[in-house]
């Protein structure tokens, strides 16, 4: 009689701030992850309630209940923590779990900017944990996969920066464009503003409307500039304008930049195809086909399309992601997979929502 092998021990995971949209998406993804057991979830507003009572489609979590954010009690409940807390609130919690030997993926902006002075200038907060900040790895796998694999603290990228950097990366690396001419125009669904009561993102205010916001002041600007500058090897400043779409989820980003020399769409597409050929979550579209947020809804995929405007010698790049998945929780799970030595696509390969 053949003996069965004992089941491999699953990684215990805690989610702090689990009743928001990014927390909800983490729960949705991790429910089917083959190597994970969610052992703790926090929420101040929903403390004491079962996960399935707050999110009925997640009833598979059974008796798991939301609890208050008590770091000392939580510490012994998980080996890895996702922090889906507001900016500013993550700083101390990240430091506590990290300094006590836990792996951390932080979905706030508190550890994304490598220069604490830049963080203070754009967020109006001092960074109180510079030592932890220096050990943080920016969690864009397509750029920093090897560093992520060795890291214990990940700053999960923002949604707009993910769409912008993945869109422009090949063009910057191959020195196709004049870096002083970059304009980034992005549109996001309302879930990007979070799961909260706010008149500005209520149905009647958003439905049938379309507007720009955060002109020259949006806090994802320095994050975009930081990563493009790292790619270019010198400081780059961009024009970035976000817009609010009357849809639940998705980001469509259009990037414009002057070409350094004459080229054509086919040549640029070939470059993009080579760059992303082995990337499981970036899909370069064929000539004449452009990204659509509907096609990436619920997935961890970034679609990218390009077009050269011969008349103006301009490269136009279009990218689409789901702001809650590749722009937040899906990318966080992708980072966890790399950190823990799991298959990078574990729990992510079959994700999709009906359009």
C-alpha cells in the first residue's frame, strides 16, 4: 500500500485593512491560492463580523472574523502580512512587523519613495523609519524581480505608476524618446478612491460624468518620475494628469513622447515584444489593436499597445490594467509569490471577471 505524502504546510497570511477594496481583492485572490491560509484580517469598522457577512461572495472563509488592528496580537498569527492601510497609517505597522521578523508587502505609499524628503514634500508627513525604508524593495516585478526574490519588505507600486512605467519602460531603456517631452494621461475607475462614503465618488456624481483631477499635484507623480529616472539613469520630470472614469475599475493610460529619430510602429512593437516576451502578466497587442480596460477586468494583466505618429514624430503608448489587481492586490500577491519562492503565477493565472 502506497503511503500518501503529508500535505505541505501552507504559509499563514494576515491582511491589515481587509475590508477595503484592496483588502477585498486580496481575499478574493488568496481564497484560491494553493499555498496560502489567511489566518488574520483586520478592520476597525467591521471588527467582530465574519468575512462572509461583509463580502457574501467570500463565504468560503467560514468563521474567519475581522478584528481590530492590535499589532502584538496579530504578530503570532501570520508569517507574512499584507498592509492595505491608508497612507501614513502604514509606517509604524510596517516597521513593527518587519522588525519582528515577518515578511511584509505594503500597499500604501509610505515606503514607495526612496527619498524621505520627497515623501514629506508630496504627502506632508515625515518618514519616521528611514532604516526600514532603505531595506525596502519597490515591487514592480518586471523591473526588480531578482531583488524582490531576496526581499523581506516590499513597497507595492501605485496603480497609475504601474500602468505608466510598464507602458514606457521599453522606450526609455532603448533610448527611443526625448525624455523631456513625456506626457502621461491616465483615466481610472472610481474604486481607485477607496471603499468609503464620499460625495465626490457617489453614483449620481460620477455616472455620466468624466473629469480631470489632481492636476500637477497628484501624489503618484513623484513615484512615476522616480522609476522613469531610474530607468533613464538621470532625473526625468513628466506631465501627469489623472482623470476619473464613470466605471468601477480599470485604468487606461496614454503616454506621448517625441521620438529621437524616425522609426515606425512595427519596429517599436518588435522592441516591446522582445522586452515582455517572458513576462507572464504583460501582453503586447498586435499592430492596430489597442488596450481596453474591459479586457483586463479582474485580471493581473497589463495590456500594452503602441503607435507611431509619423506626422508629428511622436510615440503614442497605451496601457490598460485593473487598478485593484495589477494596480494593487494582484501585484501584491505576485510579489509575495516571488518572495516565498512560489510559482510567480500562483493564484493569479486564471483570474477574470465577466465584463
